[in-house]
């Protein structure tokens, strides 16, 4: 379980950093969810390659869930600032 948690945290941090750096500067804001999906798919492939999760669907669901969740949390934190 520890390796899975570390993997989820690393995926979340990478997604958050990429979203903060590229939003409205490199990538228009409407394409950031696609960026998060790509990060999630790459994270799932890494998890499958290193056998972090016992099965492939779990790796995909966790990776996409974490990356899209971080993107949504980042956007939710920006709403009160506007």
C-alpha cells in the first residue's frame, strides 16, 4: 500500500505543477483537462511497467482519478480568487 500512496502523491504533484505552469501561458485553460488525462495515462503506463498495481484497470483508474482530481481541485481553489 505504501508504494501505491507514493505513486498517487507523485502523480498529483506532477499534475499540479504542470497545470499551474501551463494554464493560460502555454496551453489555453480549456485544454488543461486533456493535459491531465495525458499525464494520467502516462502515469498508468509507468505504474503498469513497474508493476505498482496488481492489475491494469486499477492502475488506469487510480492514475486518471488522481490527475483529474488534482486538476479539479486546482480549479476549485482558483474560483474564490476570481
